[in-house]
């Protein structure tokens, strides 16, 4: 892949061209500076087309971009050294035990960020779990009719992306042309689930799951398909435990929950994180969203998820 393609994409917080080969993808944590004094944090390192590339995070805005390592001077850092940044505060708070819990539960249900710090507007998030059903493009078209370039956080599983390449590129095309603004949220690669199995042995708590691989392979796949991973991670089924939370914290990810899973008839409140599924598995949630939108009962404006922590 041409070097100029990487640079241009990074400048617009986009990924490399679709089909890029991403090698040696790994977590790091470094403080980086450019010659002009710009400071950022780097959380991942990789090789693309023979070039050393960093996944860079703005610790104030939480925006991510892909940058050439040669353009930055980086040294190892730590959470303690960066504890006063908005980014590290958010990763720590989102991995803490649920409020009011006497001890860390065996299974954490809906841990992480479930409500924004603002009390106006709301945050729309859509999950793309593995599914053989059609992706609902109408949802994005209805959302686009509400305001110019509406923001949307999409929690994407690697297994969904590998089977819905045309839908993913349709989303990317809309993103490139400004029809909507997408924050790409890691939703694990396999998203394991078996109906009837206890939560303590289900989803990413399934015995034998390699949590680190679930995280990194999804991010790598997003980059290989032209997108830039965000700093957010949503657990499948919103199910985790203390050990999993430690992995996402160590990988410098902000855990994303929800306080309005619409298919479960949870009410939407100002500042709330709304959850719907766009993968065809929960048409009820999309209908509820459409009804609330038509009735003017969804708190607006819709806000980028980066504003929530």
C-alpha cells in the first residue's frame, strides 16, 4: 500500500485502503510527540506495507488515528503517569465494579459506561453481532434524515464483518461521504453464545476463550478493511467479569454498556446510551427506536460516544 494513502487516511481519522495487510499487530502504551510539540498516546503498533504504524489516541478528545511511527518520538509510559488524562480516567472508571456492589460479582452484567456525563441529548449505539440475517440499512437512512451527518457508535464483531463485507463497505462509503459519523467499537471477534447455558460459562466467559485475541483480531480486521478502531469495547451480551475487565483495562479500552437496550423496553433518558441491533436479530428494538423517533421522544441532539465519558 502506498505510504501517501496511510498518511492521508490518518489525517482524516480513517484507516488504510481496504485490503491492506496488517502484520505484527500488538498492544503498547507510549507517550508520543511530534516535532511541532503535539502530544498523543499510542496504544497499538503494527506493520502495514512495510511501514511501522501506530494507533494514536488523543487523551483529551479520545479520537484515534493511524500514524507513521517515524513522524513521532515515543517512549514507554504507564497508567499512573497518565492518570490525570481524560482517557485514563475513563478506562479506569469503566472497568470498576458496579456501584453499590459489596464485592466484585462472579458475572458483571452491563458494566462500564452506561450514561453520559451530559444530561442533554443521547448516544446511539448499534451492535453487529454475528448473524446470517440481512443488515438493516433503513435504520441508517432514517437516522440520516434527522440531522446532517448524525453520529453513531457501531459495535462490530469480526465474524460479522467477514460475512457482511458489502454492508461494511456501504457503511464506510457513507462515512467517507459524510452521510454519518461512525465510531468503530470492538465487539470481540467470535461473540460466542449458546442459548440455555449459564452466563458464567457463556459469551466471553465461555471456557477456552482467548480474550486478548478476541480484542486484537477484531481491531486488526477493522484496519485491514479501511476503518480505524476507537478506544471503546462492548462486551457481547453486556456480560463480563473482573478478569475480563482487567484485560480491557490493560489494553486501554473504555468498556461500553447501555442504559436503554430498546428491545428490552428500557426507557431512554437524557444523556443515555441507547442500544439497538442492526444485524437483523432484534427487529423489535429498531421498531421501538423508529416509533420514539417519529414521536419526538428521543433526547436530541444525538452525540458522538466520545463525549460520553
